[in-house]
C-alpha cells in the first residue's frame, strides 16, 4: 500500500511537471502577428500578468505568475511598452516582461536641424494605441521645448531649447514623454562640451547661450568642416567691431524652412533673429550645432577676415576688406552665373554703423578695438587688431 502511494505520488508529480513544462513552452497564437501591451507605472507584477491574459497574450494566469515569482521578476519588472509575437511561448513572454525588454524607438538629431524638424520625427516614431496622431505628439514636444518651467529646471537661459539638443541617435523607451526625451538630449549636449567650456566661454566674454547661438550660425553657414573656425573668426571680428553679423540663415529662422534657401527679399524680414536687422547675436540659437561648431565658436581662427563668399563648391573665399570682397563676389558669382540680386547667399556687407546698446555689448567691451564709425571714411582704410 505504501509502495503504491509512493508510485502514485511520483506519477502525479511527473504528470504535473510535464503539464507545467508543456504549458510554459507551448506556443501561444494571437489573432494578429504582433501584440503590443503597455504596462503603466505603478502596475504590480500580478497586475501585469493579468493584463497579458486579458489581452490574449497568455492562456492562463496561475502557472505563469508563479513561474515569474520564482524567477524574481516581480521585483524588477519595468514599466513601458512590450511587444510580443504570435507563436512565442509563455516562458519567453514572461521572460520578456520580467527582464524589462521594452520597445525602443530611435530619434536622430542631425546637425543643423531645428526643433520643428526633431518634433516631427519624435511624433512619427512615438505613436501608440492611445495616441495615434503624430501631430499631437509633435506639438507637445514643441510646447515643452518652450516651457519656461522646463527651461529653468535645465538652467537654460534662452527663449527655447533650440540649439540645446545634441546631434546624436537616441535609443529611448517608446511612450517616453516629451519632457523626459528633452531632458536626455540636453544632458547629452553638456556631456559633449570640452572640459574647460566655462573657462573658454568666459575668456571670450560669452554665456553658454551666446556660444551655442554663434555655434548654430556657424553650423548653418559651414559646408566644410575645415572652414568652421574661419567662419567663426569672421563673426567674432564683426562682434568686436560692433558690425552687424549679417548671417543669411538668421534672416529666415522662424519664417520658413532652411531647405527653401535665402533670397534677397528674405533679408528684409524684421525678426529678433535677423542679423541684417539687429546688432550682435540673436536671442538664442537657430539650429542644433554639432561639437565642432561649438568648439569653433569658442576658438575662432586667428585671422582678420570680415567677409566671405561662396565659391560654388561648398567652400568660401574669405577677405579682410570690402573692396577685396566685392572682387571675390564678382569673380565667383559671375562664374556661377548668379546675379547678386537673385543669389541665395548674401554674405556680410560693410555695415559699420555704430551698434546700439544691447544684450551682447559685453562682448564688444571685452575686446579693445579701433573705432570704425566714421561715415566719411571707407571701411577698408581702418586699421584693426588681429586676434
């Protein structure tokens, strides 16, 4: 009798083990090829397994729940979106959940892009069953980018987060909030600053925002990496001499897409960013600068240039005097058969009108330069100190 009981117990145990084994490894077929389930913040492991059963991802609750508990998944489950494929075994499904293998999205920030560009991409890849309209997500991204509370929490002293999202490919959790995504991108920017960023910015009399603003202009102007430091020098020299920067990309910021190009009529736009209308730097960046542009803004080349013109091959011809600049304009524009009035790149012209007091006057005051405000003399006759 005792022997029969032992045998019966062993058989029962083996049958239960076989059932348990088969149940955990038998593929689960879904109505669709893939099922995506969101496990919200605050959901317990028990609640998560229940949700998977309700969504048709798991057949039964008990065995799977206790298997997960045995593996300790109840103590390290992550919130987020989980994607399961039809034909997965319950064991594989519970492993996916317990190991926190959530769905990731990729958002690429390309040098020279604007907040609008990145907001559009963020909206497209971050759609969910609850929020299927990418426009809604994009608008929230832009709204958060301009939120004064978020700017303050990030210690960003600028009108928005334009210029503060570091160019990179971000692999982030699907369903991530705009705020959390922006925090990640701004943090990444500051990780890529040179170690002595503050010291270098202070040495040239600029704040973080001013450095990034200049770097963003360099980013939009430079086609060749080797020219970033020379282009930077042109604008640094103009700032010192209280000349308008007259950077083409600033004329259309907030007006139209950079892809449309800059025309002569665009230079007349009256905006806080158009450096054909204002003196000094704009109130904030006009695009996302890469690391080399930031470095160029901090370390301009030691050259006396004040002008440059596109040569048509991506490079520029730099000059120190307006007379030399006009010769270069005539040479390269004629070679390209581009009338000056129709060109889409209007390089800095010799506006040496005295700069009115503005937020960037500290930059000019920090560097002693020869006055160049006389209207009776040609600009080219003035002597300038080289950096």
